[in-house]
C-alpha cells in the first residue's frame, strides 16, 4: 500500500502593537478578512487566532475597540 505524504503549510502573521493598526478600524477589518480567506493565523501577545472561525473573529473584532 503506497504511503501518501501530506505537506502542511503554516501561514502566520505575528503582530506586536496591533493596537496601532486597530485604531484605523477599516484597515484592521480588511486585514482580518484577507487572513480569513487565506486561512492565515494571527499571533499577538494575547494569543493565537484563526480569523476564519466565528469565535476568533469576534475576539479579533474586539481588538479594534481597544
């Protein structure tokens, strides 16, 4: 039986001081939408988020309000 190898690629955006970007809400939400479409994770000092999931998107949306 042949073995199938699967390559896993991790796409990640590391953000420090994301509150600077979050101040301009339209830029922040544009970034979230692009990351959700490309299944790219967002990592900041608070945690690791997947913008393609509803709960993480809610948490990241609150980030813009800080």
